[in-house]
């Protein structure tokens, strides 16, 4: 017998929007645009033949049909999530796939990965370079490392393991034997930025109680390219400390203003329903342990 079901992909958007009374909140949790959520709700209402929300000027309200529909949707999604967890938390075959921003992968993760291999020799780690929002099922990803802060989507567990600290960096020769710079000195230099962290200069300036003029700036597609440009003396870049730690130690780069907390953290992300997966738990535990000596020092 054919079941009469609504479009299943629309139900998470309806549940979140109904609970928060906000299409914007639903879009944020689901990594969708406001328009995409609105279209999903309209498709659901069209299938049901009744409106689920009243659209006011700047807010939404549930209709009587929406109020009646919500408990059943919530119960159905909970049952589906529970059933998924029972399957997903069983031991999975193959490598542990870790998605990570390329520069962090090259400069922080890979140099430390030998320690994970030594602790867990039977777990193969496969790295995938990306900075895009993660869809674990669609992308075939087990774990992702991203820079961010709460709130995260409800179906994602985030374990912060390393505070993000930002600071301008440049080649030593650019300072002409000076150890520090004044904020006003930045106007005389080309400022370098990466498209993957286009907010970095503004975030750093705001944390220091000032503003920054990016009129004389140059943008690079990836952080790695921007850091190479800074080391070559093309200007002053802005970077997260973990990405330039070894360059600072070797003297290839200097940080004339030091580093300032950005309010974000490097986090290990994984789907909530696989929290008890042995491989994922092992990686999460290892990466948190990996930074403890640095924090202690």
C-alpha cells in the first residue's frame, strides 16, 4: 500500500521554524538560505493543502494546522534519528575521513598526525581539504575541523580544542630592524588577506577597539598563498597563530602586534548520532590531548 507522505526533506525545516518561529533560524541550523527554507515550507503547505504559518510583517505564527502538525513531525523525526543512531554507531568499515581547511591541515594537523597513528595504528585516516559547510552524509565525511563558535546546528556536536588567535604577520625585512609597529603604520603597507577568512582583518581590528582600512589590500584565494606572499615581503598578512607557529619560530615571519583572541575556536565536528563511534571518539580524544601541552606551557 502506498503511503501518503509529505516531502520528507521539508520536515526538519518545518520543525525548527515552528519551534523558533523563525525561517532565519531554520536556515542557519540547516545551512540553507532563507529563501530555500521558505520554498520548502511552501512545498509542504502545498502538499498538505493547508497553511502552516501566518506570515506577518516581520514574524511568523503557527496556524491551527501547524500547531496540530508539529507534535507528529517532532515524534517522527526523533524516531528516525534514533533508528539512524542505532545503525550509524555500529563499527563502520574503511578509513576515518577527516575534512579540514587545507592550510590548517598542512601546517598543524599533518605534522602531528604521526602521534595519532602511533596511538591507533589500526585506524586509517583519510584527509579531505575543504572549508565549506559540512554535510556529513552527502560528503562522506566522518569528522570535520572548522573554526567557529556556537550555536552549531542541532544535529552536530562540536568539541573546541584550540583557541583561535589572530595577528598581523610579515617578513622581518619589512620592519627594517624594528620589533613592533603602531596601528598607524599599517596604512603605509599593503594588507594581505585570504578569501577563506575574509573577515579576519575586521575581526582583529574590532578586538583591539579600532577599525582597519582595506582600500590598499590584496586578496588571495587560499590562506597558504597569502602566507607565502607575506613571507616574500609583498605586504602584511593576517593569520591564526596555529598556522604560523613554525614560521615564527624559524624567523621566516614576525608578528609585530602579537596575537589577539578572535572569539572563535578550532572545533572537531561530527554528527550527533555517531558520537559513540569508536573511531570518531578516538580522534576527538586524541586531538584534544594534542593541544594540552601547548596550553599548559
